[in-house]
C-alpha cells in the first residue's frame, strides 16, 4: 500500500512538473521554435541528406570583411525589427488592452525622416561628421515617432477611442505622410557607411541589427526590473479604475506605452532603411503590424490587456521569422506565406478561446471526479 | 511637478496633432477625393454645355494611381502636373486612388463637373463600361494612359500605353545576347496580376520553357518591395544553390537582391559572377549601371503627358499609342542617358 502511494505521488510530481512546463508562458514559443528546428532538420535530411540548415560559416563579404552567414544568422538578423516591435506592442497591449496597427506606416515615417536628413550629405564628408549626421537623423526620427506614438496614445488614453480604431488613422495616412516628408522622391543613399546599421560594420562579423536589438532588449529588461512600469501597466490593463483608486494614473501609463512603442518604431525604421539604403513608401515594413501582434499572441499574452511576459513576446518574434525563413527555404510562394501565418494565428486563437479553455477545464474536472469516485468506491469496499 | 508633466504631455499631443494635420493638408491630392471636384459644382449650373470653360481653358479631370506607389508613378504624376497647367491652356483636377471603385466614383464626379477630357490610368481593368458610356453621352472625351481597360474601344478616344511584354522581351533578348553557357535565374516578380508583372514575367517564362540551358532557380513575388526581395535572395544563398542571373521586375527589388549578394560576397555587375537586371530606370539605378554594378535596366516610360497634350490639341492619329521604350546596357550607357532617362 505504502509502495503504491509512493508510486502515485512520484507519478503526480512528474505530472506536476509536466503541467508546470506546459502551463509556463514560455512553453508555446519555445515549443514552436523546437518544432521548427526539428522540421528543418528532418526536411534537410530527407531532401539534401545533410544538415545545411544549421550551418554557419565565416566568409568575406563584398567589402572584404569577414562576416557570419547561414540560415540561423539570417533569422536572428531579420527578426530584429520584429523583436523590437514586440517590446513596444507588448506594453501597449498590456496597458491599453488593444493593439497599434499603425506601426508599419510609422516605420515609413521614421525611415523617411532619416533619409530626409541623410540624403543631403554626400559621401565625401569625414567619418566623424557622418556619424554626427546619422545621430541627428536618428534622434529626430525618435522624436517624430514618439510624437506620433503620443498622438495615438492621446486618442486612446484621453479620448477613450479603441486602440485599433485610433491607430487606424495613422495606418491609413502614415505612408502618405512619409512620402510627403521626402516630397515623394525615390531616394537612394550612395554612401556605403549608411548601410552599416542594417548590415555589417567593417571588422565585426555579426550583423549590426542584432547588436541594436540586444541593446534595446537589455534596456527594456533593466527598465522592467528597476521601475514600476511592469506593475503599473499590468494594473492599468487589468482594471483601470481600481488602479486609479490606488494612485496610478491610467491615462499617463497608456500614453507612455504608446510613446515607448513609438521609440521602438523609430529604431526599426532606422534598421529598415539602412538595410537597402532606400525606401519605397507604399511597401516598406508592409504588414509588419500583423506580425508584431502575432508575436505578442504567440508569447501567450492576453491580447485583452493585463499580465504580460516580455521574454515570451520576443521569442514569439523569433518564431515568426523562423517560420518565414523556413517557408522561403521551402520555396513557398511569398504571397502564400501570410496564409501559413494565418493558420498559426487561427490555432493560437482557438487554443486560447474561452470555449476550448472551458472544455479543457471540464475534462480535468471530470477526470478528478472519476478518480475521487474510484477512491471512494475502494474505501467503501 | 504633476502640472509640469501634464503640460509636457499636452504640448506633445498638440504638437503631434498639428504635425499630423499639416501633413494632411499637404497630401490632400492623395487623401481627399472631395477636394478636387468641389469647385466644379458651381460651374455645372452656369455652363450646361460641354464647350470649353469661359476663360478658354480646357477642363481635364485626371484620374491616376497613388503617386506614393512607386518612383514610376511619382515621375508620371509630376509630368502630368507640369504639362496640364494654366499656361498650357488647361484647368486640371486630379484624383488619386489605388482602388478601382474609388476611381470610378471620381470619374462620375468629373462627368457631373462637365470636364472636357477625362484622363484615366485605371487601377483595375474591369467595371468601367457604365461610367465611360455616361461620359460619351455627356460628350466628354476619354483618353486612357499607362493602363488599358476591358471596355469597348469606341468608348474612348485613345490609349497611351507601355507595352510591358515588349519591355520584358527586350530584357530577355539582351540577356540571351550575353551568350552564357548556362542561365540559372533568380526571378523576383512584382505584385502578381499587375500588368507590369504579367508582361515582364511572360517573356522570361517563355524563354525558359523554350531553351534547355535556361533554368529558374527560384521564382517569387516580392511585391515591389526591396526588403522582401532581399529575404528571398538571402534564402537562396543560404540554401547553397548557385545562380548567375537576377531578373528583378523593378529597380527597388533589384536593389534589395544586390544587398543580399553584397552580404554574401557574390560579385555582380559587368564581367562579374551575377548579372543584375532591373526595370523602370530610376536615376539611382542608372547610376548603378554607369558604375558597372548592375548590367541592364529596362525603361518603363512614365512621360505620357506630352502624348496626351498632342492628342487633345492636334486630334487623334492612332487609337493605341505605344510609347517608345529603351533598355540600357551597363557597357554602353552614358551620363547623358542617366540625366535624360532617369526618373
């Protein structure tokens, strides 16, 4: 009997551990990542009978610098913008209970602002001066995007407009504003130094966007650790009026979250225009808002606001880029890629829907009830 | 302290709003369909005939696609605005949309405003019959530019178009003339179904089907976006496949593709490993040609305004005017070409 009990209790603890793992918020993005890794490994072995997907090589680039390349590097590099947006989008989602759909258009505005400043300077100015130009352009882009973020935030916080509706304004008008900033010119920057921020800095083999992202992630981690931002935005997201009674101003917090997103957007815009040293107003960062929202959802965060897990969101961003790169590698038509993403979204939404949750809870209760009944039966016997 | 924060926040908000508003006013031509035709409603009551406006100006209603769409459209719009001016004897109203139904609604509005000519670059090919019949009944002459539509040719005076299939054919012929022993092509397409994509893809597809030593390594749409093009080429490079031709259906996508090549140290341009082909002849793209970084750029002529001007003032000579379009080879292009043909 006691042996049996031991077995049961140890069984329970294994089960308990498993359920802890499964219920951890990081489970979904990490499981998705592992699934993609396994899928790619299998596909590689079946199709090419090797594991070239995971190969990373150090080769010289066309400028003669040694740079890392390979699928994994491409994924980490290309996911940078999405990871940055996921930071801001998570905060906005948590505090306002809605999403900002204007980030793609605001990236166009930020990128256009940067090009407007940089295009006036030809390639014959010294490195120091050029750095000055870039810093000025970047700071201006941050101010501009933060202002547009504040505009969105003000509509949401002070005029109580639903976030998706409020940001619909810039979603529609943003790309026209971006085009207007540069008088609709088709700009291309010839200075190779401008491309450093979206590609490689000479002598450093890791893509620059990765560094930029890591710096931003460290900053946000420190902010979340040493300030009350997390607590306040979660409180506002869960119940704005009770948080107000507790001395937090929900309006300020909502506005702040949109401004932080605006800053993230400026950094994204900078990376985007630097990647190709040019801009196409109508298509730059096309549909990126959907990917950013999907990253937050993949991270298991409640899109209705409240509690959030930043790590999970950022991992979600890398999952999406992993998926995109995998699909490109499988030669899936790029116009069909959004359909595959849609499948992921559908699965996630169904899994987190109240109906399925209730069903799962019912199943669990039934099982427990059956167990209890069996135990009672045994004891009676 | 609290007051200070409030002041800062509110001033920031006001600033953002003001910025947004001034931006809006600047972009009215693209954003507000009502702006252009309003002045015409008063004119309608006083002059019910289709005769030229009282001051001798020819009234034209111009329906175009969004100038932000591409460098091509920007150049096209500038050309239109530069030609249809009061100095040239025109009173022009502009309407921009990428949506067919919005364009049709605007055409109806222009008909009510009794313009003399309706110039249309249609977003879609179908659905125009009804409104063109209305125009005909009202005695308004219709001239199509840049895009054709599926309607009876008797409904319009003339159409001035680019032959996209010919552009593609010129590029493919040029590529064939390079006499490579093997053609392994990365084909980056525009938005699927657009006339530029159909024409430019068609020529290449036919050639690949016909020749044994021509093959497509990958064929993907990047929807005119440089970043997507970069990702597509990056994926091909990472998969270890080799190729020696990039056939991008516009300059921006070629630029994205080249950015991926540069990262992987694959040489491109005149006498290098990969041949780069773009379209549209943006000035910066022609400069890349001049520097030998790209090999070929096919022109897509956006300057229809002078042709239209000619038709309005001197009458119709041909129903379908196909504009002359060139293709530039990096080995023969000159600085003059860049200045003359760059958009």
